[in-house]
């Protein structure tokens, strides 16, 4: 089984559906009800730290394209690529970008373990909630460092193994049964930070950090209405996440 077939099977397994289209539908509901709140905050926080407004950006495991679209919207002079192994997800992402009239984003069917982009191509690489799906995290980070320009930045967010169980339970109890199952299945493969740090060191990455995501006062103020309306978000939700930052 190749990487793309493996990832497709995993999407089906997590949501408990035979059809990938059904899994995508359920993922869309999870995204709409819970995950959507993260993307504007992440995009706002990262773009405020950048020293460029025109660059080439990659979103790994773009799914419905939500994060890629947020970056494309905030940086209209930049080119944003969103890659995913799921054709069904990419169809939804294309549709969403057209609906929002975002023209500087391009979606490609591509596996992070074997990316077709040339070396030293991207100024910024982003990813949210993808690491725990991957078959070979070391190979994925090898590819990330290969396609990232010298001086380029990468921000990778995922579930962390040391998440407080009371926070996990609080989040899970706000989900419907299918969403809860998918969330708890994902947590079975959450990221061990010691393992992740070893990978980065072995790849020769010297400038990196592994920390809880943290949003500046500026980001919070600009997204205060979103934060008020969210089912859960902020410092408490961030307790189950790790922000892996690296500078090449």
C-alpha cells in the first residue's frame, strides 16, 4: 500500500465510514463546529511575525483548504499552495476558494513524504493537525527542510501526548458521537515531544522550539468576536496542542 492509499484508509478508519466522501462530510462538520476557529488566529499570529508580504507559502495536509485560504487572504501578493492526499478534500478546498474568490491559492494532490517541489522553494511552511496522520514523521520533516528556503520558517501544529486529560474530556464532551470518535482516535497517535525533538536534531535543525501555541494581545483583539462565539478556544484548548517552529 502506498502513502496515499494508507492516508485515505486512515481517514476512513478514524471516522468509521466505508466511503471517503462520507468521511470528508463528517470532517467538514468537525471543521465547521470546532476546528474553524483555529485558522484565523494562526494566520493572524504568524503573518504578524513575518518580514515579508510577498512570498511562496505551503500548507501541508490542507484538507478543506481553510488555513491556506486564510493565508492567501491575508497575504494577497503571496502564492499559497495547499497539498493533500485526499482528492475528495481537495475538491471541497477548490470549491471553498472559488466561493471566497481567493485567486492566489493552488491545491495539489501531493504526499508530504515525497513532495514534487524543488529544493529551497518556500518562504513559509504551515500545517495544522496533520503530523499524527503521517506514516513517517522523520521523512516528512526531511522533506519540509528540503523545500524550505534558507532563512525560511515552518510552523507545524498538532496534538501533544502530554495533554491534560480533563481538558481532553471537556473538549470531547462538546462533540457529537462521530466527532468525538474521530477526536479520540486522533489522540491515540498524538505527538511525543521528545521524539519530535530528536527528529529535528538528527536532521540538523538548530533553531527550533516546541511550545504551546500562544496568541498575542493584537491577535486576540482582532479576533475577539470569533473567540466569543467559539465552542472552545484560547489558552485551555491550546493545552492539547504543540506549536513546532523551525527556522532553516
